[in-house]
C-alpha cells in the first residue's frame, strides 16, 4: 500500500510457492495452500484485479492506494477504513499499528465488526490467516465484503482454485488436493432464481410494491414529490427521511442528514438515521440494516416501508 514508501514492482507477486511452513502453523493441525498452477490462472488474476480496483475506488477520497490484495491488508488499516466506509462503523483504534501484537489486536476488533455484518455461517478466514497474508483467506474475505456491501460490483464468475490441504496428526502429515470456490457461477444463480420465482409469487411482489408506491406518493403529494422506483429512489435515504417526517408530523433538521448525498457513506448515514428514528418511534424493522436499503435490496426497502404502512396506511 502506498503510505509514502516505494512502489512495488509487481502488485500481484505471490511468494507462496517457496513459503516455509513454520512450527506454529502446524500446531493448528490443518493448513491450505493454493497450487502453483492455480496461481497462474487468468481468472484468479482478474478477480484480484477487480478486488484491488474496488478497494482503491472505495478509498479514493481518503487517499489510500492499495497495491496488493495479499500484502496490504494484514495490519487492519485498509479493512478498518472499508468497515467505516460501508458499514459506518468507526472504531477507536490507532491508525498505524506498527507491532505484530498491535496489528493483531486491530484485526480482531475490525473482523469482529465485519463478521457481524457479513452474516456468514462458515467463515473461511480468521485473524491469524489475514495477518499472515494468506491469499486464499484474504480473497474469501474481500469477496464476502463486495457481495454484502456492493453486490452491484461484477466479480468474475465461477473462479475456482486447486488447494493442497495439509493435516497433521499423530500418525504424520496427510495431504489432499481439493477445489475451493471463490466466486459462484452466475448462470447457476440466475437459473435458481428463475426456478423459484413462479408467476404467482412475482405477481404478489408486484402488488405489494404497487401498494407501497401508492402509499408513499399519497403521503408525499403535499410536498410535491413523486416516487416511481422504490428500490432506487429510497437508496440514498432522503425520501425515506422526508416520508417519516411527513407521517410523524415532525421536521428533521437539514443539518442532521445529507439532502444531496454524493457518496456511499452519506447515503449510509441517511438510511442509518432513518432506521434509528423508526426504532425511537417503536417501529422495529427486523433483520434490515442500512446497507440493505443503500444497496437497493428490494425486500429490505419494502420491510421498512411496510412498517410505516401498518401504522399510518394499513
């Protein structure tokens, strides 16, 4: 990462082929290493390139430049900034953790907050692996973050790598070669969605959206606003805040939110404020986070609107 030092010649250089396996690694009982042939796969290179671009674009305003997805995330600095950028979580941590113990403490705090929001049943990374610059674990973490926080980012489809799994037991060392999936096949996902969404379900979804749309437009007519796309027009939180104000009969000071949000963080702030107001009003919206609305998740947006509809329109 560019922190005032010299630029690396090759941001994706991987030295894992000759990486020694120290005694502490073996104490864990099991470890994984990407096969050398998989490291040369163009699809893997493309995935690293897209993830690198996503990080740098996300942190452009903070003048943070990452040169390697493997080498630059081990100390927690970049992950901390991404956590603040996409989840609005600002932890009280030292900016530059210079010792290994300080870096591990920072990673523990950051990963704990990230994992609360990634909602993964089985994480394929941990503090130790990220700190040791394990490429496989780092890629799994970044893919999970992109999928959760910015699902519109198009990652290369169906990226897989061959890994050697080494397991230490009393009888010796056992090895096995397995295939590890980094990104899903989008064609399979599209077919699954097509199979599960039968025409009746789609019709019901359309009716619910139309009911919510009518409710919103009837409420906002007095201030001259009209909504035609629930997913997109509510994603920045502005209309949602104005809707709450209209329904509840109070004015939200313009200094409390961004009337013209021009960044993901501003949008996240607005929606977080709206959800906080709903909670204060006793309208609990279960399993919906600000990021869901910002990322134009249809179900999340409808749940928020339905909570208001039940109280004022239903």
